[in-house]
């Protein structure tokens, strides 16, 4: 397994985490601010890891 494939797998894992947090609604109406911020941070990490993995391959 090369490093590019490992980065792609990490990007998929982070994307799944962002999706999981985005889908988690609290008891309040809609998502809370920290949920949105954390989901956006994970999404940015997923995009960076995926693009880096593609470029490494």
C-alpha cells in the first residue's frame, strides 16, 4: 500500500466523520454552532487528504 492510497483512505474516513456530525441534530432547532464548525473542519481535512492522495498516486 503506498502513501497516496493511505491518504485517500484517511480522506474517506474524515468525510464520513463530517457527514456523521452534520447528520447529528441536537434537541434544539437545527444544528448548533460547534457542530457546524467541526463538520466544516473535518470536511476541509477530508478534501485536503483526498486531493493529496490523488496527487501522490
